[in-house]
C-alpha cells in the first residue's frame, strides 16, 4: 500500500484504490482515496 497525506484528515493515511499515473512532464505519481474520509489523495513520485 502507498501512503500519502490527506488534506482533510491532516495526517498520513494509506491510500485505498491507488493507481500509478504519469504526469504531462513524464514524472510518476499516484492517485488514490483516503480510507477514513473518502477524499481524493495525490502523491508525486513512486
């Protein structure tokens, strides 16, 4: 599981339904959902 910072909970959470994506400039990123509140999470890198 990939962890990221949830802006709504204001703490690090494990991402649920995480997907690897590539940004326009070619960098890798990860998109997911916070398991506690359901807010979208985003992490650049890995």
